[in-house]
């Protein structure tokens, strides 16, 4: 081997050693970068878990699902806990965490679950269960407004699962469409078969404000009420009352005669009175127009409340302070007088947004995200 070849091999070997060292250095640097990335991802995941836990303890009643305005009231997805998913009896969490801001001061409350607008639906037992956990700390009675999307089944199932003492006024929604009525009618009797024996169904309202909307005649409505009553009794549920709910101004002797209970929706806001006068106006109107002519039948203020934004009618102004004023004046006084009522309503209903009538979706004691707008009066009632 000549001197030049030896020199070339030494140089070649040195070059390979250098390349090997450079490759090793790059691999070590790459490994360090990967460790840093993995550690960063791990810390991010840990931080997210901690944030969720903290959020849960700070806001245990906040819903973990998207909400928004629209025809179906939001975009909550079915998580397998609704009757339509084939698993009607299970909910993720049936533990009620007491909330000091909630006081059992309401005789009753009107309630429409999120995502119960047909045909989009999307309501879940899990979400309704969270609502009932809150409502059970405010009242022993709730009122629903329809049967669509299996809302009645899920409400009654939530009550069953939570083992809370709550009664429900169900509603067969009535409009000018017989297809709608048949769907609601059939759904109601299916609900009755499944949950009637539990004893939580207080009564059924055949329609709500259908005469006010002039969608069917009073004679047609009364015939439907008689039919429902006959079938309910034939099923053995003799204590479930059958009525309709409408504006107090629509009550006359024929409606009184057709009803087991007089359910009158009375809203001082639409009388144009200031919030400070709303309570006294409501009691007087209820007594003069419903109780006195009521033939001794049980009478209930089936809706009463105050909107919180986007509306003015004469001296009536929609605002949170005015809701607080009216509620403070009305609730404890109604409890003292033993006047039965269903406060309207539990939660805002963003799906009711109509151009020029934005006020309709802002009657809730709470926002659609279950955030309390007001301080609850301290006058507990059974």
C-alpha cells in the first residue's frame, strides 16, 4: 500500500467518523426535541383536565353542551341518554348538589326543555336531568307545553331517577293542524301508559292559548277535552285532571264548565302596568275574572312572569330589575294567600326569536345556560 493510498484511507476514515458523529449529534438533538414536544402535550392535557375539574366545582350546574338561537333552540347532540336512543332510564349523574342560591319558594314553574322543537328535536335525558336537579330546588311542580321529542317521557324519567318529589302538568299541544294533534295525542297516552303509575302526572292541558290564537273553535276544543278525559279515566287514572290553559280574558261559562281546573295565563306586563303594580293587578284580575265566576272549581294562575329585555308596553318595561321587583312582590304574597301559580318561566327560550318580537325568548329566571338572573325570594313553600 503506497503512502498516497494510506493517506486517502485515513482521510476517508476520518470523514466517516465525522459523519457518524454528526449523525449521532442530530439523532440526539431530534430525541431531545421529541421529549420536549411530548412533555408539552402532556402538560397541556393535564392543564385541560384541571380546568374542567375547576369549572365543574365552580359551576356545577352549567351545561357542557353548545347552545344557540335557532328553530330547535340549540345544537345539543344525543349522547345516548334519550328515549329515542333506546336507553331511556340511564343518566350520567343522578346526584343533586345543593345550591344556596336556589330556594324552594315557587308553587310551580313553567318549563320547556332545550331542543324539543319538532322535527329537529335533539333533547337528551342527561340535559333534562340537569334542569330537574335545579328546578327541584325551586319548586315541587312544573308545567310542560307539549309532547314532542319525548320531552314528557324524559322529564318524568329524570324525576324517577332523581327520586325527587315533583308533579307535572303535561300538555297536548293544539293548533290548526290535525296531524300535529294526533302526534301529540298519541304521545301523551304512551307517556301515560309508561309513567302514569308513578303518580307524578297531576293533570293534562289540552292546548295552550289555542282560543287566543283562534286556531280552532271553542266547541272543537271542548270536544277534544272531553275525549281525552274519557280515555284517561278508562285507563284507570281518575285523579288526573283534564283542562285547557288560555288567557284569563277567554274564560267564559262554557270554558269553565268544560274544565276540571281553571288554568288562566295572566301577565301584568301585557296590561301595561309598571312592575311595582304588577303583583296587585294580577291578584285582582285573577279573583275578579277567574275565581269569582269559576263555579267553585279549582283555579290556578297557569302563567305569570315578567320579561327581562327587548320589550316595552306603556308603563311595562322588560328588564331584569323589573323581573326582580315583580317576583319579590308576587311570589311570597301568593304563597301567603295560598294562590296557586306557575311562574313563567324556568329558562330563556332562544328558539322563540322572531324579528320584531325578541322579547318572547327572555322570560326565564335563568338564561339558557342555567345562569340565574335574579335573587330568589326567601319564602319556602311545599
